[in-house]
C-alpha cells in the first residue's frame, strides 16, 4: 500500500502510473480546503469554537481534514472570535 501526498494532479498521475505497473493499491491525499460552517442555530458557540480549535491544532494542523477557514453568520461572528481568542 502506498500513501502519497501528491500535491498536484501531475504528481498524482505519476504516482498512480508507477503503482499501477506493480498492481500496488494506493491512497492519495490530494489536498483541498476544509471549511467549517457555523449557523445561527448552533447550540453552543463555546463548544463549536472548542471543536474548531481542536480540529485545527491536532497534530499541528497536519491532518487532511484540518479546518482551513470558517464561514460564520454575522450574528455569531463576534462571539466566536471572542471565544477562540480566549482559548
């Protein structure tokens, strides 16, 4: 099994071709963005902020699903910033 962080489609193709020649299974991390959406109806802004921080800081942010940005309603924006800054 090959696990590769391709970084680009071109490198992904190269890794796939090399693995295919030897019938080697592959799992590729192709990158991308992982947004977090915070709605007005969220039960606890504090718990939400805690989970966002955990997701970003676990393993120094080097996980494939670490949040890259947060989309938050204007009514919850100041509160979530405040909670994240106090952590």
